């Protein structure tokens, strides 16, 4: 078996619980108003004896919800990514807290989530969308907290920056696919792993040819048949870029070579991923599509949270299908394998270009098939350099910036992006 790095999320490595005996585990939730964050808040509110949220952060688009969460959870601090929203957030908090009741500390600005990730707690749940989650991921790891990781982009673009910093067992995956692999891996030793099998729903366009995908609209792409997610992740699921990112993530988390990580289409989304062992046995983790289960496992590990989500109803008949991936219609997965094999800053280029192309598609400036085509062109132009090199943080940030600039040029959004940057820095 090919030698590989120690598995960061090795289920056989159980970190000691740092919480005082009998006390709820202190948790920081980043991205609390998004899909992962709101479900994490639900898990916490239903388990007050297990978890206590000490801090929340959000981008700032849903201040009323953020204030509601802060009040219900009685957090010590709240962060918002835009400095100009500090006053509005305080006003929203005052409207919910009683007279004389102290408000939580308010942090505002691009470093708010990073500062909260470094605050004292047991577990940081990183539910931020996009590569802006990298700095909070690094901060949580440096602080010694357990990192419940839903922000796959930070691991993918950071690569060795994250893996070299994390202690064995410090990262617990929250993506449903990687949580499934995490659980299935308990069935054998590392030497017995033959293959990781990552399942994909196929998204809203499963079964369509590339020609049939040319005219799909943003509304079509946002109509995911199984999961309710934010727009960027939903479009990534439609292009299967999300699955490509998950292949890179699986390689980094578990140290399995790319040629032993397979993607299979499973439309029902009940089997979240599988591990094939050297004796021919395959172990699958199955549950109805509900993110509260992997979130609860990420927050509670090494213990499971009873009743986190409904189990499969085995009194009903079920038919589960598994189909090979059509890489001609969905070339994002082989592109991601190439990017992951290149290493260095290539994954950062891939992810940053994709984020810009998704934005252009949602704005009507790029056809659906143009998303991955444009990403591939940016990768070809900018993902050079010696394979396998370990980038520094400035290297990653520079590569991301260059990829965003080039993607904006190719999608005709450069002038709009410049205007937005001026507004953000004003």
C-alpha cells in the first residue's frame, strides 16, 4: 500500500474532552446564519446539556437572524464580516435584549470570524462558505480547538498550511460525504483500505448530456432535488465542482491517493459515501439526507448525539441506485483530480476561479457549461510551478487574487468587481 500522511480525521484517534466534567461543551459557530450554521444552532438548542455556544459569526446579510441566534443562545460575542454593519447589529441586539441586560461583545470587520475562531472554546464549527474560511480554520487549529470542518474550501486551498498545523484527530469533518467516510473507516485499519467511494446525488441535471446543459438557467441550477443549501454550494452541486472539491478534501483528510478515490452517482442521497477494504468488503454509512446528523457528530465527537436526525425507516420499501459518473457532461471531477495532483497553489486557483464563475453565471454573464470551461482555462494559465511544492499563505492569497482577476476578465466582470472593491474599502 502506498505510504500516506497520518489521517487528520482518523476515527481511531480520539482527542480528550477538554470540557469540565458534566459541563456543556463550549462551541463557536462560524457562518451561523447559513445553511450549516442554522442547522448547527438547532442541534445546540435541542441539546443544551451537551453544548453551549460562546460566539457566533456571520457575513452580515441576515442581521435579524444573527441577533435572534445570539439572544437565544446567550453568547458572549457576535461577529459580522462587514465593519459598517456594527451599529446595525448592536441595534438589532438591543431590540431583543431586556432593559439592563448586557449585550454580547460585537466584533465587526473581515477579521471578526478569525478572532472568534481563536477564542477559548472546545470546538469551532467552520460553516463559512468559500476560501475566506481559511484564516478562521488556521486560527482554530493554532488555538488548539477541535475543528468541526464544513468549510471544505479552507482545507483545499490551504493544503499543507492546514494539514501541517493540525494535530492528529483535531479535524472532524462535517460534510456528509466525509462524515460518512470518517464513520465507515472505523471498520478497518489504514492498511486495509482499498478505496474511498464518494457518492454524488447527480444534482438537478443528472442524466443530461453536455449539449443539453448549454441552455440551463440559474433557476434550473438552484433547484437541487435533495439538499437545501446556499446558492454557491447548490450551483457547485449542479456542476459537480462540489464533488471535485470533495475528492481533493478526501485525499487531504485521509491521505489516500487520487487513483483510489472514486465518485459514484447515487440519486437518493441515502448512502453518503463508502469505504472498500482489501478483502472485497464495502462499508457504507446510510441515513436520510439531513445535515443535522453529521453536524451533531462533528460537535459531539467522540460521542454521538441521540436523536440528532431521523434514521432510515426500514418498515418501508427502498430502492437505491448507483450509477457511474458521466465525466463528459461533468468534467469538473477529472479537472479536480488533476488540480489536486498538481498541488501547490493549483487548488487555490481552481477554487477561486470557480467562485468567480459561479457569481458570473448567477448574474447571467456566463452560460452554465462556461463555468467549468472557464475554470479549466484559468487553471491551465495560472496553475504552473513545480508539482508538490508547499505554498506559504502569501503564495495562496496571491494565487487566489490572480485567479479571480483572470476569471473576471474572461467573464466580463472585471469592471463590476473593481467597483465592488472600491465600495468595500470606502
